C-alpha cells in the first residue's frame, strides 16, 4: 500500500473565502451542525472554482486555479478532485455526515494531491475511486472515505504503455483497464485481484476506446469507434454499431438499469461533428437503438434521471427526456436559449449535472445556473453566477 506524496501545487491558490477552514477532519472547529445533509455544487471557470449551496444556489466559497480545470466527485459525497496540469487535488466542499450528525464548513482546498503527468479519468464504483494518469499509464485505487483524514493508502498498477485511458475496480477486486499507446487505443483487459494481476479477459476489437459507465448487475461498458464492449461476469461482449464508423465515446450509465445512454457520431473525418442522434444500449441483450433528437448536443449534455430516464441537453436549449423502455423522446423541457457548440472542447458550453431529483444546467452565455425538478419536469429555479461556468459536479454531503 502506498500513500500519494502530498505536493505543493503552485497553480492553485486559495481565496480569502476559503482561508477560514484548513482542516479536512470532520472535527473541524469551524464546522456548523445542520438538521440534514447539505448538498453542494462545484463549478469551474477560467481562473478558479466556485462552490454553491445546491438548494439555494448561493456561492459559499471560491478557489483560484490557473489553467484549464476538470472536476470530478471524489466518491465520498464530500470532496471533489480538481485536475490541474500535474495532479488530482482534493477540494473539501465543506459538507459531510458523520453517523447521524450533519455538518457544514467553509470549503477548503486540501494538501492531498495525487501527482500525475497528465491527469485523466476519475472513476467511482463500489466504494473505490480509481485515477488514471494518461501520461504514464499509472492507475491508483483508494477508498475515498479516507480523504477526511488526509492522503489515503493506494494500490497501484501501471499499464504496459501510456495512453488516454480509463480503469475500473470491480467489487471482487478485479481491475478493468483500457489497452493502448500514444498512437492508438484498441480495447480492454480485465485482471484479477492478485498482486501479479493475472489476465481474466481481453478484447481488442474496440478502436479508439474511450469512456466508461457501469450498468445494472455490475456491467461495465466502454465505447468504441464501431460500437461498445460490455464486460460482465468474466465475459466481454462486442456490440457493433449499425454504421461502419459509429463512435460511442461518452456514456451515462445507471447502476439500477441495464440501459446505457451514449453519444453517437458517424463522420470519421469531421473536426467537429455535431450529432443529432444518441444511442441506447440494452446491456442485457446487446440491442443498440439510435434515437433522433432533431437537435445536436455535446459531451457535457448526457445524464440520467432518478427513475432511469435518459437525459440529453440539446443545443436547441431544451432538456430531452428519453423513456428507456420505449426508446423514444417522451418530453422536452425548455431551459435555455438555443446555443452553438464551441470549436474547442475546453471552451464553456451549457452542461448538465443530475443530483438526486434535480437537474442542474449551466448557462455560460448569461452567467447563470438553472434547475429542473425531475419529478414535475418543471424549471424550478435560476441564479446568477459571478463567473462564466464551464464544468459542473457536486456532492450530497
């Protein structure tokens, strides 16, 4: 077992609002007891991160961060991992539950930083969090509950060659990782839990492998330029796209549903393809269905509602709700003005995030955030933001 070496991240600086809380321990003196858990949101912007109360949408803290920033929940319903140029750094959002007691405090950037040459995907599953370093192929697995006490113990594995990849640790301790190098990505391999990581299964019929999601019955799915690979119970199954080039690179899974939502692109030569169809895959049967939305969307547009509905935020400004049983759009909810996907993937564009029974939609053009009640399907709130939002994620507290 190893502990990540705490690093001084020069690119990250605390604002005055964050300096009032410097401990990640649940016994922080500045903590306030609350009657219930207090969900919070984290939004990135050019130059930093905002932390919002998820119910009031008030800003409760900020952090200054130089450069482009990625956000991922750490997996403990309290911390968010900020991907900077050379690390995954833990941000304590200042909300947590200890037994039957609930607390809030000022958000604080911690000194827990996992060094990475090129920070990549962060995956949470079955109480474990997995970090993938695209620059080295280093995979690190840890228990996110330990973050409240500082740098957690990690187990490590390094892929044979570095690549833009992803890894998932399953409940039995086996490890699924992508296969590739700096020139191409070809598939996945599943390794057992033992120290020598003996190979369980492999499939390299997945050009351009990208992304992951977990569906019902601990079914892991990764996307390919010609379909999907589905792993369950020691067996990898290929689902082939109906088009010769039918790329599914971003997925939204629901661990209580066998249905997987994915994007769908068909032009291998496009510098920026603006697709208008999404894919729904039944991971139990392997049936892939394409749904025409009549509008384009982006990789930040996909989500799942609490009853399994597939959600897609369109460039027409509407939230499109797809019934997973009928595989058809069942309703649309107008949220934003129509918008156009920017040419650069790092540039701000509306983003969808779902927490419990609320969908949050960022509105960069107007520096706002909107909420949709996923029980009534009504737009339920709006708030102005002090900065132009880019990525969004959250914690339940």
